[in-house]
């Protein structure tokens, strides 16, 4: 569990690092106009592939359950039906992209311009990229079900690096959007082939099969729908808060808010990646192994807490040089806004282990409903607080997402949780945050290095003890 979580986090860190380096290079090579077109193309591909997460999670849950039951026919039919759903979903998304390509291109350029046809070709290639990416994610779900997380993380990182490096290389020689579309489609096809190559060594992959037994078809549909709807809602809410802030505040405040949320969101992304393997672990264990499932959840909880806390403390203590780098002309009066967002996202990250554990126990409808409710409440809080309190109020509104702590109360009735582990994780999460806040209030940012070393030592000790306590523990493996 610990090794799998760290492998996931390492892959995410490598991808974030390359993305951070790529953006200024692409802007320099392409200029803002053509870079804007490239981001539009990437946004279309990402929008068309919204079902990816639902299919990946659904594949992991149901294939892991079939592996646990040791029923070859059910395993084969589950994989075949999941592949069929992936192909149909990606075909519908790709068709929608192709049909809307002329409209989108005409909106951007007049029909007489050369770029009009270039955009249409690029969007048609984007449909191919969506198809390859969706199939790739199903194979990633199969690898997760077999608890081969290092392999899955390596394949996802490889796909991202091939894509980004291709875009960087092409941007140095041409601005043709169709070439960029071909590069992204080619990278997705290559990634899907590499994932298939790894998966076929463990599975005799069947052909896609639409007809499956109702006991297979209904759960796969339900899980894919619930997780896909949750992902869509999360995406819309993550963009909706920016629309609200932009409508209430001025563009400068919006730019600062968007940058702050991007920084704080990395806490959530990386800490969630470390505990994502609990989805496969609990799916493989089943309801007859609550003690092992509880242990896996407790490990994920502590690991998530350690990662979230370390990131939060590091970012808080790096705020002055970070903001001088990002906004040289902006005063330090905005520092508290970023601190508030970091606290909010760190506390929200605490719910990630329960989020994955409930999905593994087929509580996807609860996850969907709670996520929708918390998103709506957060948007209302952001809008209502931004009017009287400006940027600070908008940042405080993000605490509305803490409604998802319902997850923790629900999970406590599903598993025999160790209260000592949960209390240790909560203390580990909160103590360094309180320490950084107190240090800032008393000493300002003086002697930051000393406090960072102290926090790193404390969190490292927790990780080491976690590794020692779980080194001898074994979980079912393929």
C-alpha cells in the first residue's frame, strides 16, 4: 500500500514538473495567439475524455472483485463489457467533436482563412486521441485491479512525457495546429499499445462484448455513470468558481485567485494520488476481510495526511519568494488569501481515502451525491463571501467543500477503523499547519529553513514508522 501510493505520487510529481517547464516554452515558441489555439485543442480532448475516470474506476472495482471470486467466465465477461462501453463512449464523444468541428472553426476563423480548415483537421484528429485515451485508461484500470501501480504510473507518465515533448519539439518548427493534433493522437495510440502490451501478459484479453449478464452489466453501468458524473461535476465546479470570482471581482483579482487555486490544488492532487491504491486493495479484499480493509484504509489515511501536511507547510513557508516570482508588482497583502486556500485544500484532502474506499465498497451513488452537494454549497459560499470581503472572502468560501467530511462518518460504519491511527493522522495533518501559522505570526518568515527541517524530520519519522509497521503485512496480489 505504501509503495503503491508513493509510486503514484512520484508519477504525478514528474508530470507536474514537466507541465510547469513546458508552458513558458510553448508560449515563447508559439506566441499567445497560437498557444491559445493549442490550449483550446487540449481542452476539447480533455472534455471528450471526461468518461476516462469513470471507466478506470469501474474497471478497477469490478475486475478486482472478479479476481477475488476466482470466476474466469465472470472476469472475461467483465473485461469484454468494459471494453465495449469504452469504445461506445469514446465513439460518441469523437463523433460529437467531428460534427461540431466546423462550427467551432467558423467561430474562430472565417471560412476563407487557411486556419479554418487546419482547425477542422486538428479537431478530427482530437477525436482519434479521445478514442485511444479512453481505451488506454481501461488498461490502466486493469493494471490497478492487479495492484500493479508502479507499472500503471510509469505508463501514464510515459504517455504524458511523449505528448509534452512532442509538442515542445513541434513548436520549435511549425505553428500548424493539425500537426499538434496528430502528435497528441499518435502519443495516445502509442500509450494505449504499450498498456495493452503489459496487460496481455496477465490477461487473455477478450474481444469487446456488449451482451453480458445483468449482474455484470448493471453494476458496471452504475459505477461508470456515478464516477463519471462525479468527475464532470468536479470539473464544472472547479471552473465555476473562477467564473463567479471573475463576475464579482476585477480581472487582476481573478488572475491572482486562479493562480492561488492552481497552487493549492496540487496539495489535493498529490495527496489523493498516494491513497488511490486503496480502491484496488479494498475491492480485492471484499466484505469478508474488514480487518485487512480497515488496515489498508488507515495506512492510506496516514499517508495522505503526511503528504498533504508536508506540501501545505512547504508552500506556506515559501509564500514570499513564490509570490515575488509570480506577481512581482503585487503587494504582500494577498499572502493571507493563499494561506487560507492552502488550509482549505489540505483539510479537504483528508477525505480522499474515504472517497476511494467508499467507491471500492460500491457506494458510488453516495460519493456522487455528497460531491455534488459540497460543490454547490462551495460555489454559493464563494459568491456570497466574495461580495463583501473580496478575494479573502472567495478563498474562505472554498471551505464549503468540507461538507464531504460526510465520507468519513459513512466509512466509520463500514470498516472496523483504528481510532488511534485516525487520530494520529489527524494530528499529523493539523499540527504542522498550526506550527507554520504560529511561526509566521510570531517570527514572520525568519528562520524558515529551521522550521522546514523540523517539519520534514517529523513527517519523515511518521513515514518511517508507517513503513516499519506495515512492511510485514501482506495483501492479496495477483
